[in-house]
C-alpha cells in the first residue's frame, strides 16, 4: 500500500469517527433535533419521535405561543 493511500484511508476513518460522534451528539439533544437527525442523516423516519415534538421540548414550547384559535402573529397565519 502506498503511503498516500494509507493516509487517505486513515483520514476516511477519522472522518467517519467524527461524523459518528456528531450524530451521537445530535441524537442526545431535543426531540425535534433527534427526529430531524434520524430523518435527514440516517434515513430513518420514526413517527413516534415526530409525534413527541408537539408535546415536549422546543416544539411544545413554540406551540404554546399560538393563540387559542390556533393562529399566529395577530391573524397573519390561520390554520387551514
């Protein structure tokens, strides 16, 4: 094996380890981030995670800002 080929393989392994650690970090976060990480990076759309977004974490906090009728921003957006 040539030295440059060895370095490329070593760099590939290091990159894979770095990506895995970033994925692990994202999966330890808020449920919305967990869902997006699984859906977008791991091609694993888990409906249970998606359903939890509206009742816990950042998603639930955001939804508490809606008006009682479900509108946002003084009527600029109305539910369909």
